[in-house]
C-alpha cells in the first residue's frame, strides 16, 4: 500500500490493515482550498501535521468545512520535497496509547505545501496569491520560539534580520520578514482583515509574534519600503489580530518501532529521514493521545468552527491562565525535574522514570503538593485533573519514545518560568519559600547535572543550552566525590534573578539548595541517597 491519493483508493486493503482513511474526497478538498484558501500555516513539522492537521481533518469529517490547510515551510525545505510531495501531502497519524495499542489514520487535510522562498518566482507568486485572497481567515504558526526572535542578547538585530530590513519586502528571507511581506501584499490587493495566530509553545506567543511583525514593518517604513497606511493596517488589531494561544501535545521524533509496524501492516516507504538541516521526520507522525489547544477568540475575518474539533475558544486572560497553569505547575516543571535527574541516573526514556520510586514521588510533590496551593486556575480546565492526567497517564506512557536528554535542552532558559513563578508565589503568600522541598531538590538536581558526571561517577554529554559554557565555568573547582571542594560556587547562579526570576537566597531557599547539592556530589550513589533523604 502506498500513502498517496491513488494508493488510498484501495480502501479494502487499508481497512484490513486497521488504518482509517478520510471519509471526505481528498482531491476535491485540495482543489477547493487552492481556489479559495481560508487557513495557512507556517512551520509544517510533526506537531502541526498530527495536531493542527487533525483539527482540520475533524472539521472535514464532520462536514463543518470543505477546506483544508495550506502548508508553508520557512526553514527546512527538504520537508516539502521529502515528506509532503512524495506522499501527495497525506499524513499517517499514529496515536500511541498507554496500553501499547495504536490508532492509525490517514489525514487528507493538508492540501498544498509551499516553500517560503522570495527568491523563487513560482513559490513567491503562489504565496502572494494566497494572501491576496479576501476569503483567507487565519494564518497560524509552529516555528518554535526562535522563529520570532529578531534580536540577540545585546538587543541588536541578528545579521540575517538586518539584511531583511535593508532589502525590503521583495527579498524577505526570515519567517517574520516573509509574513510581513505577505501582509503587505494583502494590504495592496484586498486590505481584508486577518488573524495571525502563533500556536507555538511559548509564553505570550501572540504578543511575541505581534512585536516581531510590527518591528519589521516599522523598520521598512523608516526606509521607505512601505507606507504609513500599511503600518497602521498591521498595528490595528481590529484588522490584523494576533490572538494568544496555549498548545500542549507531546510529539516525539518518529520511532523506528512505529515505522516497522507500518511496514508489517503493508504500508510502503515509511522510513524516517534526517534532512540536511537535521530535522527528524517521517511520512508518519507518532504522538500521545491527550492534546490541548486554547485560543483567544479574536478573528476579524471569521474563522473555522475550531471549537467543534476540541479547541477551547476563550479570552486572552484565560489563555494566559491556562498557559501559566501548564508551564509553572502541572507539566513543564515535572518534565524538567525528570530530565535532569534522568540524565544523572542513567535513564534514556522519560516513561521509565515514573517506575522509579523516588523520581515518581519527586514529580508528585512538585506538582500536587507544592504547586497546587498557588496554581493559577483558568476555570476551563481543572488543574488537579490536568496534573493527574500528566502524572498518571501522559508521562508514564511506555510507548512514548521521549528522552530526558531531549527535554533537558535549554534548561537555563526554562527554570525561571518552570520553578521561579511558584517560588515567587510562595514569597508573596508566606514571605518566603522555605516551606518548599521538592522544587529546591529539582533545582539542586539541575546544578548537579551541570557537572556532566552521573551518579556512578561517569561523564556524560550535556544537552544543548545557550548558557552551558558559562554555567560550567561557574562550577570550576567542584570535584565529584569531594564535598569539601564546594566553596560556594553556586552562589552567583542561585542569586541570579535573570535565570530564576528571583534571587533564591532572598526567597529563603538558596542555602537549602546548596546543602542538597553538596550531598549529591559526595560520591557514588549520592544522588539516589539524597533523593531518598528528602522524599
């Protein structure tokens, strides 16, 4: 069986293999979407294909829409050439259930794949035509938080952004410049409204997206590339809106075991590929079942009936509360604790850590005991229920091939939100955070992880982190197995409010973290013994 428009016409074979096919006419949907697109998405990797593509598929299945999504890739054009075009834009969606079974379904909702290349006439002309369509209602994004960044740590524009500013809309190359240029095309043709919706997993994503677009447009206006009228068009949220959203679905790299099971079922050409830009991708996407998408309902040109496909449509304040609940209490802090302790205790699968008595207890205490008293309750999702699902269903799922090493990436950029916000809440409530134990233990674990030595005294490679070299320098002089080698090296780190969002000594827990850290460096098995002591 081939994953193609022609291949899925043999419905009996696919049904026999236990793979569900679209009930709608995929070719008809693709034609209708190309003629009058309503939804464009930038960043067409794994989470988009199974989650956002699944939303559009659901609306098509229910007869609530006759259009799919126009897919635009801004970074890795191999994805279009190797994953979209050879398979007629079809997606093999594989849901990994906690009992080991899988649900397999072909999605036909992704109707076209375009490269965001202003230097290629055919691609650029197609994108301009799409944005000139008055029927276009929304443009969404999963390009990662880095995709919105225009400036470096010093506040200076990155060289590639400076080039986009200097060259103007016709030669746009970065994602933010491309979108700005296409909004300019819309302004020059139909001036119709549009919702520009970040669906990336970052705080205040709509604000980040809006700031980047308005910055780019403002710089072009200074250089005479665009008019003041266009600047006003983009800055008016009644015309161009930037709704906030919160997205949550664990979507690991494609698993070899899934590829093998699909081959055994008779599906051809399912091998994962690694693109020239190191994207791990396959004709299939494997992901967990639970998923959440909460969007601020601000769509000036109308929108698909997203709420009929499980999307929570609400106001900005509620989106912010849901995001805060997830990131500061119910999911992300637990993941980070498992990531750093998983690396130093020799784990290579997150799910296996939940069979570990101490690590299981650690995340329960972080989320349910220490987090819940100060959790932000968004109203539309119960924090206790969300956390219970995370701890008892999502993280322990043994068929989710997610690793502590992946989740440990960029931890220095995350601890301020994932732990700092709860610490600040305790300080505001009680005057200090001295009542906390599990969260200080998680922070001590991260500091211990930074030594790059596991609990057996063996060296391991740290996951990528922009502050890795600086942080390792701060630990100079600390010797594993010699507690006396600690002479206060953590003080600069633990007092750094830029990292944690608060000076941890002023919060009353800096000394406690130092004490835990010293215990964890004392020798072989010290990390395990420290976890047992405090838990």
